[in-house]
C-alpha cells in the first residue's frame, strides 16, 4: 500500500470515517521523498530500535520498519488504530502504544522492547508540543543515539541557531547543552495533507553521552538561563536580580571572574561562557 498516494490516503480515511484533528497537530506526509530521507538520516538501520512519536496513518512508521530491527510508535489518537492495522499489516516489527507521549515511560519502553539494540527517535512531531517533547527527551536523558524530528521551520531555525546570537533562545541553549543539533533538510508546506500554513524542516539532535555539569550545577545553570532569557534585553545583573533575587554584586563578581563585562547580557554569551559564569555565580552564593 502506497501511503503517500493521495487517492489511497483519502480512500482509507473516508472508509474509516476519520477527520483530521487540528488540535493534535495532524498534518500527514504525502510527499514520497520525505519519509525515506528522515529514516536514512535518523539511524533507522539494522541493529536499531526506533521510537516514533505520532504515527498518523503510518507513512513514516513503515519506512522506519523497513530499515530498523524494530519500531515502537506512540500515538495518542485511538481513531488511528484500526487504520494502522490495515496500513502496517505487512510488518511484524512494529508495536503501537496508544498513549500520550508526554505521559509515556520511554525509559521502560526502551528497556523492555529494545534489548540488545541501539536506539533512536524519529518523528514528524505534532507542532503544538515540539519544545516540550524535545525537552522531555533531553532532560530525562533518554538513552538514544539521535533524535531526528520534523518541526516548523521557525522552530528549526531557533533550535539550530548559534548560542550567543539574537536568533537563539533558552531552548537553543538547552539543546546545545544536552547535545549537538544540526539542520538536515527543509520541507515545504505542500508536502502534507492537510497543508499547514508554514514550512517545516527536519533537524537532528545527538545527545551528549555524559552530562556537562554535575547535578547541582546543572539545576542552577538552567535557573540562570531561564531568568536571563525571560528578560533578554536586560543585563545579566538586572535579569538575575529581578527574576531570581540574586544580588547584583554577586553577578558582577562572577562576570568579572570569568572575564566578562559587568554589563553583559546572557543572550550574548556562548555555551561555555554561560556554563563558566553560572558555575562561578553558584560558588559566590554558597
Ligand atoms: N507521522 C505521521 C506523518 O508524518 O504523516 C503523522 C505526523 S502528525 C504531524 C502528528 C501525529 O502525532 C498525529 O498522528 C497525532 O495524532 C499524534 N499526536 C499528537 N499529540 C500526541 C501526543 N501527545 N502523543 C502521541 N502522539 C500524538
């Protein structure tokens, strides 16, 4: 069954009485070039178990299952289950979990389903939870080699921006802290049914094998980043004193100690500077 054939897709959906849910970010891929490319760039290969988030009618799921040893896909919408029974009937290496990915125990899933396999995440993410899903995967330190996801173009630009530039945000700092991130390819809005109002892009995050900071310093680092980026036009001293109640003198001292100007804004610092500054500032406060 060719799941990028518009006639086929419409026929299956109408036979099952399925209507797209905007709220669940249901824009299904109908461009045949896209899913093979996501799979090939996303570690879908022998020796790998792949977690997919959001199956739709299974167009990406099938391409992943053709290449990897096993695919476990988490899909919240139970109306898609009978459709998937039909569209993925030829595969015996796919397991569907009818759950909300935000509530799913993915560590347990990996332990129980992917024994002896390396693991990766591949997905065309529902747009309304792009950042929460990415942060969940990274913060929970899911043991995966890569996270290859389609997101809205603007989100991709922000995620792949250089830390320390105007285009970057707190999420840019977070993904660069937890790993490395790079754009893979762009996707036009016409590649989906229904077509969304914006273009998309596929990005790949490779989580770092080891934490960059110990637990306490990491917690403090994110407190600093959140405060700094919620008032990004303010100097570090002003943002941290108003957002986190940290005395300005302590901020000045830490900035000086790591060779930065007292007027520095956190959004201007690169990742290493941000980490050095936050570790030093925490020492000032202990
Ligand atoms: N992979 C399919 C494709 O590319 O055609 C569908 C992608 S569509 C952008 C997003 C999918 O995620 C939909 O099937 C939607 O029902 C599902 N979804 C939305 N929210 C979810 C959640 N919280 N947990 C799991 N799946 C979710």
